[in-house]
């Protein structure tokens, strides 16, 4: 079972929708909530129990979409690799007995407005500067509107996880849909303009990974450089090692 009430609630939501039930929003209802100064839950085995709960939920309810989550969460991916998430046979038996629908049905019918990241992105992982041996990093509490930083590569995903999408964006989809946004000067992380459903990626968010390892923005006709504390755009120079980048898989 899930060893945390929060994830039991989350699994209940999946089970209700995918197994023939529904949740109703009561617009005139009033709900009180007491915000605690600290978590009421204890984690005797550390926060690893949270990742384990997430894996159990993903394995049962998310079908192939679970891979999107595992690419972003290296702790969860390790649990899957080690098969240390416990026995799920009872959960799958319930899913089969109730003839529950798959996660594609849920996305198409219950949450059609959500943007779904590429199931198989062109490239994913961390982006390392060839000249500085540092990685692109979104920094702390970057919810968009801030420049990126260069930081020691750790291979753990999180702040250093990026995907090169089918729309030629460089996305950081961890909590929000954020993209590398080209500008004269410092490159920032901004809300992605492509959200599916008849939207398009603007020129500032389209990048080309060139054969000489340059990250080129055709809209501004400039390349990303690691020359300085923050990545920025400069005139392209294929012989400059600070303009060469390597997309690598997370550890």
C-alpha cells in the first residue's frame, strides 16, 4: 500500500476517474484547511518512501506515460530499476476487475487541456558546456523570468534536467512548462509558448542543435555561450569551445 495519506488520495483520484466514477466540483461549498507549521508525517526510512509511493502510483495507473516521470526523477527511476516498490498484484487485480480505462483515456477525456511532454523526446538529460565542464542549471526557485546559471554537473536531473522536444524547444518541464527563451543578452527560462492544441513555439524558443555542437537560435541568428556566470547569446563561432554543448543522459 501507499505509505503516505497524500499519495493515497492521489491514487484514489486516478482510480475514481479511470474506473467509471467521477468527482464533482461544488462551487458554493466552503472548505476549511489548517496549514501546519511542519509535516505531520514521519519518514522513518527517509524521503525515499515518497519516491516509492510515486512509483507505485505511476506503475499502476500511468501506463507508458510513467516514463515521462521517471526521466525527471532519478530516485524513482532507481527504485524501478531495483524493483523495490513492492507487490502491485492486488492493485492490478482491482484495476482489471473494475475494467478501468487507461491513462490515455484519462488525458483525452478528463484533462484534455493539459500539455503532455513528448513520450520519446529527441534528447533528454543535462546540457554540459564543452569549454567550462559546467552544466546549464535553472537555479533555485526559478519559476520563469530568471536567467539560467552554470553549475557543477551532478547528473541527478532536477534543476539540470532538459528535453529537446519535437518542436525544437529546450524544455525544463519539472513543475511548470518552462523553455529556454532567447534574448539579446542573458538567456532566460520562460513559460513555453507551445502548449499543444493549435499553439506554436515562438522563434525565441526554437533552437537547433548543430553538428558542430552549437546551440543555435535561428530567430536571432545567435548561439548560446558559457562565457560568464549566466549563459547568453553571442555571434556564432564554431571554433569557440565555450559555444559547444553536450546533451547527456542523467545518471
